[in-house]
C-alpha cells in the first residue's frame, strides 16, 4: 500500500494535505480536553467528594472508598472489551457513547441520598469514563504518531493534570453551591460537549489519506511491518494480542504499571483527606493538589520529548524511584511545608511516568491491536487497585493514620523501578 491510495477529500472539517498543522496535533488537543474532564470528575476530584459526602451524610471513608473500588471492579471486567471495541468500532463512536453515559451518571449523582444510590450513580459515571476515557484517547494518539509518539502522548495526558488544576474550582463549587448543584452542572456540561468533540475525531491518519506524524514518506506494508522512508526512517512491528501475551515484555510492563498505579488511585481518593487531617482546609488542600499539577505538566512534556530520543526503561526507573520516595514523604507529613515537598516530588514523578509507561507499549507492540493489548494489560492492574483505596480507608479507620498504606504503596513503586530495568523490546517472529 502506498500513499497513492484514493484520499477521501470530502470529509468535513479535515484538510487531507500535509501543509500547515498536521491534523494529528488537533486530535492531541481534543484528547487533552476530554482527559481533563475525565480526570477532574472521576479521578483527581475524588478527594473532594469524600470530604463532601462524609460531611453531608456521615458515611465512613471506607464506605465511600468502596464506590471507587467498585469502579475498578468494573474496569477489570469490561477493560478488555473496551480495548476490543475501540480497535473494532472506532474511537469516535466510543467517545460519543462514553461521555453521554458519564454525563447521565453525574446527573444521577446530584440526586443521591443513600450509600447504595451513590454506588449506582458513580458506577454509571465510571463506566462512561472507562468506555471513552484514557484508553480511547491514548489509542487515538498512538494511531496518529510513531516518531513523536511519546511527546504527543505527553501533551494529551497533560489533560489528566489539568483536571487536577481545576480541583480548587470543584472544591469551591461544592463548598459554595453544594454537592448536588455541582454534580448536576458537571453532568449537563458533559452532555453538551460530547457531540461537538466526537465530530472532529478520526480513528487513524490513513482514514483521511495521511501518514503518522504528518510524514510525506512512502508507506509500505510487509505482513505486520510498517516502514516509513526518509532521514527519520522507522520500522514498526504490529503484534497481535496472542503474540504480545507470549512476550516477557508484556508481563513485566503489567507489573511496572501495577506498582505505580495502586498509589495513584489511592492518592486520588485519600490525599485531600490526609491533608485535612494535618490541619489544612479543603481549599488549601486542593492548592497542594494544584501545586503537584503545575509541576507535573512541564515535567511530563520534557520527559515526553526526551523519551522519543533516549531509551525509556531507565527513565521509567527514575520516575518510579522518585514517586516511591514522595509516598514516604507524604506518609510522614505533619506540616504544610512537608505537604508541598511531596507535591513537587510527586508532580515530577507522576507527570513523567504516565507517557513513558503508555508509549512504550506502542513502541513494543505497534498500532493495529494497541487498544486490545493495552486494555487486557490493565486487568491485573485493576484487580490490585480495587483493594488499594479500600485498604487505605480501612487502615485509616482502624489506626487513624495513612502511614501503613502509603509505606506499602512506596515499597511497590520501588519494586517496579527495579523490574523495569529488565524490560526489553520483543522480537517479532
């Protein structure tokens, strides 16, 4: 196949010429926007929900955390199917469906008055986020970029941090207008933006007669191998799911991802409560989250840029080591100063790690089955992260401290840092 294939020039809103801004960068911007919304509502903002619901209904942190753990159960069950659907149905349709479901879930959240209603509503919102959130967006970027894959993913994933940037706004809304009003507004907004956002999405550059990275080079196909000519020539091998499962790299990357994700999920739920426990207000606690976000964004972009030029495993080692150390710091934190030290360290580590551990799968396994491979790789991760927020909440309720869970998560991250040094790019047979 070459670029002489007919180009569908009649697609609205898309220039199929490689002059000007490559359309892939516009899709990176859309991905960042949608991930911002997902992050704020079902990830970074969870701590504000914990405090608001505890104050409003008197529910324990363990009980509230159970809803977030249930979302991980859902992710474990439907995660592989999400990846298959993304590869087969297409990202555009998944975004349309997923964000509509998420919007409906938040409208339901605005009406809850019992713990089972909260579990149901948050489950609906989480299903929507799972269908159209992180996996769909990184697959979109992975499809449109090869040489600049990590940097493009870093820009798109900055949306996750921008979600943290907006946490103070979410906290202000809850404090001034109440939980019900704030979640209702979120739900209506999600429904309002879903159609315009999905309308501009195209699954891969070949659909509109373009090549990854905006290349003008000749594209040839030899079985599963994709080759671009020119001074920055790249050879990319596409693995099937079965082939990927047969490689040590797949399973080692699963362990590396798990080692860092358990703390990330738990901190999203318990960081703000931890900070209020040491005497910080809800608003000031949100500013600590904001500080971490401000640090994470440039760190992520710098690491993403470098990772397209130097090997990824040593960089992942550095990020995981820093993340683990930051967890030790927050576990022992008893002052505002220590909280901000944690925010800086964790911001660099979290920001730098995310594009690395994602893009490396695209580098190792290609584009064709990326969503399927990545979705299945998340199953063990989700299974272990189901219990992490519950474990943290339970240990707090029993001991009045987060030291034990945070130290546990730190030990796992240190282990992941060592494991990643043994990850090597698999050979395709």
